[in-house]
């Protein structure tokens, strides 16, 4: 289900596309800040991002997907989940300054209740 707010913007086409951009932006902020990478991502962060995007593509909720932090399904393997949480912790507050629109969507989406996983496929 889409809210009017989302469908009226027309900038971000889909929930998943926006999530992918958000994750990419966050990993980039994290890698630059923590690993001192000047251009692109270091091999570790590239692997993490590739993993995240692959999980995202397979996400069962598709357009109804909640933010990963609120999701009732934990599809990340533990080592990757730890890494991604660290990235979120570091990049979350910085997103508001660098990517205010993406951060806003992310916050708004966090206010929605996660979908009910029962009785669904
Ligand atoms: Zn890195």
C-alpha cells in the first residue's frame, strides 16, 4: 500500500529502490568516515553492500518492506547483520545532513507498523 505522500513525489520510484539507495549512501558514508576511503568503497564495504542489495532483492515484503531494523524477518546472516548495524549506527545521524530526503523517507517508513508475517507468502 502506498501513501499519497509517496506516490506524489515521483522522485523515488519504489520502496525497494529507495531502500537500495539509502543503504548505498549509508555504506559510502561509513566507509569514508571509518575506513578513510576516498573514492568508492573498500573491498569489505563493497561486499557488505552487495550482500545487502542481494537480501533486499529477495525481500519477501517487496513494496511493503519495513526498514530492516524493524523487520520481523531477520534475513541477514549474523556476521553481516552486525556489520550492517554498525554502519547504520554510524551513518544514521549523518544521513540527515548529507541526504536529508532519503533520511526523511527512512524515518517516515520507520513509523509504519511492520507488516504481519502470518498468513502470507
Ligand atoms: Zn569500508
